[in-house]
């Protein structure tokens, strides 16, 4: 008796199954990633099966018995396969037949990590930590659990605990010459990223005496303290001087939270921007992210994104010293606001792109920066490196929105963004492309070099995150070919790379190599500071790219090897004063070990044969005597001499006319006894259990 018809609304079968469940003929939940892939640790590689065209899809749905059960039965018109694991994870790209080029499905996913207090915190799909997790999952699929893939810190935010106790006061504070040194180091550390104080304000701090803490405004004292804290944090110093930056930061922080959160002001915005920069150097990115939010809301309340020439009050004495005419004063007000706003946007958008989080300044349309830079773009009130970084940060935000807010990365979008980045690089002033004309050992030359380095690394990071989805796609295909256990079961066309994806993946690798090589040049010139709060995160994000490429190939590429080792060298040097750089160095060192293990396994794995089935039993196996063994050896030699006969489907016929029940594979050593049977040699069925 046939079963009653089930209404479509009550059917339990998923309308769309993932490729792994389809290949193994297992029930799929229809969600992506599906419950089975999540349970088996393949969530990053779970994608839906796509049919080539609606007509064939309709035909297959009406004839279930004709639905292909393995990826090899898919329409060869797909051409490109995206795979990051064994056979069961091989999968086609988006359907062909559409006029658009096939995109790259995102394999990185938003994640919830643990903060220092155990709270769950969010990192987005574009975050470097999400790419790291994908790489960990891939390593696990191919070599099994390792220290790299199952590190105890894999679910942590990679932060360090800031001591809660109040730093002990420094005897008589610092002398004026020490304060000068730290303020000079501050200028180098923030070069290319921030310019919240004018040259006049910094010169007054460097030339004038230390302010009287009893009579000076608290805002002036707080700004001076945070500058000294950043300079002390970035300086190469012994461990005893760590108290200096902690003490001065705590003093500035007390002023900020005691009196500056009540009413927004330009000084408040500047202070919270600088406190955020300090927190990045202290390996407290969640705190830095929150401080940027406070600065952004205060800036919005003050209308810093709005080009109102009469909204900023400047000290009357400062006005008289610098500008005498009213029109010049208006320009000074405009540039003060533009400097702060551009610095805020640059840091906010850059940090948000590294963490994959929504920025606070993205939805605030600004015209003040464009107005200021167009009026006096070459002036020293707004330096070239800040202008370049500001426009780059806006492109970064555009990249995250257009690439990572979609289900797949479009090749057309990626190429248009790369064209925009190329236009940005073509518009860079010569000042940022050339070495300083002054003594390279001077502070001015170091400030110039570090500023140019920051701008260049931000550009390379932007190229990386545009093209990284295509790198993942291409390397997934190469890994699938590299680990294909049964050649011939799946057609080679399934594992072909899309030429556009390959070009974009090459751009990703090249950009990562350029960034690390540039940083290595500056490092070898001994011009890097002791703590580079943003550079270390950019170097780590770049180093994962050649690391993934090395893991995905059997041959040794000396360029990738040298560059990856260079990144390790930079992070090892920065780890002396940065706990976050030490975390990054440890992760990359474990990745280095996983790469070595992968290569060792690939060298030891024999080339698999193309046989689907082998004989597992023969009556002649009862001959266990030495004479019988000798006859079997003779038969083996005869089979070897007639190698062309071993590929027959039927039994082997020797030259004497007698029929032997052995074939060449059955005589191999694993099959001389039942206890020697190896499933990996005879289990050649094309149905892979997912």
C-alpha cells in the first residue's frame, strides 16, 4: 500500500542540501552551514549545491534517481571548483550561464570571542581573527589536530590584562628633557595616522617649560600626559620604564573621566582619540574601540564633520601669535576641526576594518575634510600622510561594505575597488614615495619614514582584504587537488581554477609580500619603534597570506619562505614590549610547524592508484609453507614481467596457458593475510561519507 501524499508544507526534506551531504547521501538541515557540517567541524566549507540551469534542476527534481550523487557528476560547465578540504568538500562555484563573472563565496564567518573577563565579544567576517580561524579549520581538516589549530587561546580576543592597581607616582615626575624625548617619540609613533595637535602646539610643548599643575587648565595637562604616555610606550626602553607610560596614562584618564564627559569639546575628542591609540599599544583593542565611540559621538555633537567656519573657539593669545587677519583665523579654525575629524575617521575606520566591526564615523557624511584639503592641501596644518590615510580609510570602509556584507565576493566589485586603490596610489605626493633628504638618523627623517611606512602598509592591507576571498577560493582548489585520494573518480575539470580568481589571489599574495618586505627594510635599518601599535596587527594579517599559500603547496617557494620568516623576525622584535605581538609571533610559529608537518606528510604519502576495487581473498592464500611461499614469489615475478596484464578486469592468464586466481594487487604484502588488510587500499568506492 503506497504511503499517503505529504503536503509540501509538512515535508521534512530540505529544499537545498549542502554539497557534502549531497555527496554522502545524508539528510541535510538545509541551513548553511548545516547542522551536520557544524557537528563534524566543516562549517567553514559548507555551501549549497548549485544546479547549472533551471531546466536541468526541474528535470532532476522530477526524477530523483537521476540526480548525480557525487561532485564528479556535476555539469562540467562549472569549470571552477572551490574546495578547501578532501573530496567530500569539493564544490562548484556560482552557476554559470549568468552574464556576471562567478564570485567567491565567503568562507570566513563572524565570530564571538572571549574577552579577558569572559564576556563574548564580536568580530566580523572581514576580521583577521576570522581568517585565522578559517586557516585553523583548514589545517585541522588536512593534518588533524595540532597546536596551531587547537591552541588554548583560539577562542580569546588576544588581549592582555591591564594592571588594576594605581601606578606608583614617579619621584618628582620626569625632567623636561625626558618629557621632550617622549613627545618627540609620540610624533613618530602617530605619524601617518593622527595629527590632532598642530605643529605650533607641539613646538610650545617642546620649547616651553613644563606647565604648572596647580594653575594650568586640566585639558592642557591631560593632553600633555597622554602624549608622554604614548611616547614612553613606543620608546625602546628597559622594563623599569614601563611604569612611566602607565602612570601618565592613568593621570590623563582620571582627568578625562572626571570632568570631560559632561560637556563635549574639541579637547575631549582629541584626548579620547589619543587614549584609544594608547590602548591599542597596550593590547586592549576592545577598550580602544569603545574610546573611539566616545570620541565619535562627541565629534558628531560638535559637528566636526560639518564645515562651519565659526564654530571653534581658539585661545585669543594663540590667535594673535599665529594669525592676524580674520580670514586666516577662519582657515585656522577650519584646519583644527579638519585635523581632528580626519584623525578620528582614520583610526576608527582602520581599527574597525581590522576587527570587522561597524565603525562609528562611517554614516556621518563629511565635507569639512574635503573643503580643508582642497583649500590648502599642501599646508603643514594638515600633512600629506594624514590626508592620504584619511582617504584610504574611506576606501577601506567601502571595501568592507561592498565585499564582506554580501554572501559572495563579486569579481567586478573587487576589480573596481582595486582600480580605486590604484588611482589613490597614483595621486600620492612625491613626499610619501621618496626617502628623506635629511640624515636618516635624525628624528625628522624617522618621522617621515614611519609615516610613509604607515601609509604604505594601510594600502597593502586594503588590497589584501579586497582579494582575500579569492585567495581562499583558489587555495581551496589547490588543496583539494593536492589531497585527492582517488584520481579519476572526480573529473579534473571540477578542480580547475577560475582565471579571474587566480589573478586576484596573486594580487593578494603580492600585496602581503610587499608589505612585509617594506616593514623588514625599515626594521633592518633599526628605525622601528619599540611598540608599533597598529603595524603589528597589519604585519600579522599579511603574514597569514603567505602562510596559507605555503600550506597549500608541496614545493618550497623561497620568496614565500623568506617573507614569512621576515614577518616572524619583526614580530619577535616587537614582542619584547608588546604582549599582542608575542601572541602573533606564537601563532605564526605554530603555523610554521603545521606547514612543515603538511609537507612531511605529502612527501611520505605514495601516489594513489586509480583502481576502484581489489581482490581481497584467494584460495591460494592457504599455502603458508615455505614451498608455497616460493611458488607465490615466482608467480609474483611472472606478474611483474607481464605488467600490461595486471590491469585486466578478469583473472590473469600466464604464458603456460594455466589460469591463476592472483592479480598483481592481490599479491602485495598487505593481502597475504586477513590481519594485514588495510581499508585505505581497497575502499575505493566513490561514495564518500561526509
